[in-house]
């Protein structure tokens, strides 16, 4: 089942070259690899920190800071709970900035992007629940798979406004 899930993320990565943000999709692919196929969850979450930074930079019209790659070695030394908290902070910054921009310049693509983020929040809440209680992988992927598809198809809705 994990191979099928990973193929879905690979598909979303390939779609991201059309309307998405390939750098964020690549880091998502790498993060999911570590979460699905290894026991090194801290490196997986570290890749998801990079995902959030890539999306934040996109929303702000800035280039990705390659120094952020230092998050990866941090994943070897910092506790998972700390990395998860940092990830949640970056995610909510990402969500509220996207919401603010959508309100300023509404579009269908931006609404779909925000819906993808809401699904992603539902996924992350389900993951956090599983961290403290009983994991529910089926429910996680019920939210995660469509969120990744929507993000792969709509992330450029923000980048295009910055460039014009």
C-alpha cells in the first residue's frame, strides 16, 4: 500500500511542473519517502520543513534560500516533537499568508489552493492524533492525496501574480 501511496506523490510531483511548485513537490516526495519507507521520521519531517519554506517563498515572490538545506542535518539531532512543532508554525504561516493573498486578489485557483491547504491541515491533525494515540493511515491519505493534487495543480496561482 505504501508503494501505491508513494506513486501518487510521484504523480503529483510530475504534475507540479505544469501548474505547481516543483521544488516543494520534490521535497514532499523525499519527505514521504523517509516517512513511508524508513524509520527516520525526523529526516522526513525535516524535508517537510523545506516544503513549507518553498511554499512561503513562492507566496512572497522570493527565491528559495538554499541555506535552508541545513534543516536536513538538524533532523538527525532534534527531537521529532520539536521538528513537528516548527513544521506546524511554518505551515500556519503558509496558510494565513495564502488566505490573506486570496482575500486581496481572489481567484478560483487560489480558492482551490486554500482548499488543498485545509485538506493538508486535516491530514496533519490526523497524523498528530496518530503520534499520540492510534495511527489511522487510511484517514490520513484520504486528506493527503487530494491535498497534494490540488497543491500540484494550483501553486502557480500565486507565483504568476508576483511575476506580472
